[in-house]
C-alpha cells in the first residue's frame, strides 16, 4: 500500500536589483525632505525605503528564470493612523518605541505587497 506523493516544484528565490545609484539618489532626496520638514520625513522614510527595495525584487523559479516580481502598493494614505500612533509612542517613550517601529513598518509594507507573475 504505497501512496503516490506529489510535490510542488515551485522552489525559487528572490533577486533584488536595487542599485547603488538608486540608493544614492534616494538618500539625497530624503536628506532634502528631512531638512525641509525639520526631521518629520524620517518618520515615513522606513516605509518608502522598504517599498523601493521590494519593487525592485523579482521572483525566480528553481532554474533561476524570472517568473514574477514583487509589487508594493503602499502609500502614506494607507497608514496615516499607523504613523501618527507610532510617532506619539516614540515621543512618549523618548525614542524607545522606535526599535519596535521598524518591525511594524516592515509588517505594514509586506502586507501591501503582492506577487505579480509574468
């Protein structure tokens, strides 16, 4: 009595093509925004950093062929309440909540990310 076992061969990996040039451009923009907003832009910076990296990531199959890409549709309108709550928590805890904030940001951004297959 042997049972036939079927396994899915959808094992693959992720490949990110976020370049150093793109990183430098992003840093320059965020420095300017930080100066203009007197530091307030830094509260939303982690969302857009993660979004930029995710949107430059492809899904590869087991042979290394690109079969899809990640598409993060996050914008600040999706989570304005989340941002306000965490800003208040960071202020109240004198910055200590910031350590948890980075993990929550990643969770929010990942929940707004979908795989688009080619």
